[in-house]
C-alpha cells in the first residue's frame, strides 16, 4: 500500500513538472520573438545616435566659426535636424519600451503561474510524504513484503524529499526573479512617461527653433548685414557681462566661510543621465576656454549634450527663478535658465543655456525630476548644459547692468558635490 502511494506521488510530481516545462518552452519561444524585435529597435536607436553625433560635430564646426548672419541660420538648421533625430529616437524608444514591457508582463505572468503550480504540486506531494513518513524506517521495512521492498520504499521516500528540497530552492529563485521583473517593469513604465514627455517637448522646441530661423530668413539683405554688425558688438557685451558676474561673485566667495558646508560632498544627483565625466567639455575654475573671459574663471561645469537632452533636478528643492536672458541681452549671458534652492543641503543650483524649461517659480521639485531641456541659448559656443553650484546663504537674484535679472552667489566646484 505504502509503495503504491509513493509511486502515485512520484507520478503526480512528474506530470505536473512536465506540464510546467511545456509551458516554459512556449513562453521561451514568445520571449525569443520579442528579443529579436527589441534588438531591431536597439540597432535603430544606435543608428540614430550615430546620426546625432555626426550632426553635433557639424554643429560644433559652425559654432566655433566667427558668428555671422548665415552662420546663425546654418546653426539653427543643424539644431532642428538634431532635434528631429531626437524626436525619432524618442519614438523608437517608446516602441522598444512597449516591447520590453510586453516581454516583462509575459514573464511576470509566467513566473507567477509557475510559482502557483509549484506551490500547489509541492503541497500535494508534501501531504503524501507526511502520510508516508509517519512511520519509522524500521516499521516501513516490517510492513513491506520483503526487506528489499522496504529498503526501496525508504529510498523512494528519500528521493522524493530531495526533489521537494530542490523545488523549494527553485521556488525561492522564482520569487527573487519575480521581484526583479516587477521592479524592472516599474522602471520601464517611468521611462515610457519620460520618453513621451521628450517627444512632446522636443516637438515644441523644434517649432520654436523653426520660428527663430524663419525670422532670420525673412530679413532683407540690408537687415542681414546689420545683424552681422551687431554680432561683432556682441563680443564686447559678453566680456562686460562676464566681468560683472566675476567681480560680484569673487567678493561673495571672499566673504563666505566654506566650513558651513563641510561633510556634504556627493549630495547632488547628476543633472543628466550618464556619467558626468563622459560629457564634461569644460571644468570649474581656470580652463583653456575661460582664459578667453576677462575674468579668466569659469563658475561651473559645461556638459556637451545635444539640444533637447532631458535635464533633471539635482536634489529636492524649490524653483527660485526661471528666465530667458536673451530677451535682455541676446546671446550675452545664461540664456534660458532655472535656479533651484535645496534647503536640506544648503546649496543652490543653476541650469543654463536651456532650449526649454518646464517648471515655474515657487514650484516644489523632487530629486531626479525632469525640469527642462538642454540647448544653446545665451552666450554659448554649442549645445550644452552649464551647471553651477552656489552656497545658498550667499545666493541672490540681482539686476545686471545690461542683462536683466542675473543669478549671483559664491560658486563652488560642482564636481565636489555630485555623487558618483
């Protein structure tokens, strides 16, 4: 009787395992098809990335030349091309993420079903084993028809217990895998939301850039010549503004006691996705480029990224100010900018040369929240983000002599406050 129970338990275990295996094979085939489609999207994204990089090189060549009317038209044309590639990238990314979410949903359902099946089958077999295991090994032998049959029954019981033990480990692994997939699904859903925002805002930026280009193209020949003459005068204005900023901020730094900020290194999140070092085009302090300024000092870091790249809040905070200085001194200063004050760490951050900001004064933002998009507004030699960190106790928005409201403060080296 006992031997029959063992055989039945083993058969049940085998049948349930077999059907689970068949389901896994079918799911694996579906997963393979999705992987192929996802890989196709990856190749498409890589191709778009290479086109964006190529356009960026062309754009840098234009921006590094002496500024002229035609040069600005060419720059806007290449910016628009780059933004359209960014729009295409967002569209492909959304398609890829949809496929990945489908794959994850399938995987989650499959894993949940496998966990349920294994839990159910183990429960059935465990009940059989508990019933069979109620007797001692000696009693099992005595109840058997022969010694060899008794030993076989005991061995079969041990084998079944070992299989259950193995299945318990598999079940633990499945639950870990499920938790990972659920987390991955959540992250991908957030990425879908971001890419949809990128799509919407990049289209708006393209429209703005196209309008700016159309204005230039509508100028008469005489107006175009006057435009180029004004660009020559712009260099003097840029130098004047740079000197004004550095004169004020040097005094603020001299009066600031840095001891108040000791021990808060690494508290800020990178304002862009990816390693800062991979995009750094100009560091903080005296640089080869900053020597072109009268002050000779660069009060932040520059990150070379294409127009329309998402910019994120470096920490929880409040929007102190946003603005577009091109309305007061075209191409003379920070262009479109955002100022965030972070109460918890006593720091204030500046995000400048944006193509668009999507936050408003007094708005509360969270660490890592999307706040705007990179660009080339203001005094800029190409698409990038200028990022400055100030000591909050010294920061204020003041009236510039020639460029409207201007951020001023004791600036700090951002690299000392951005976490790895």
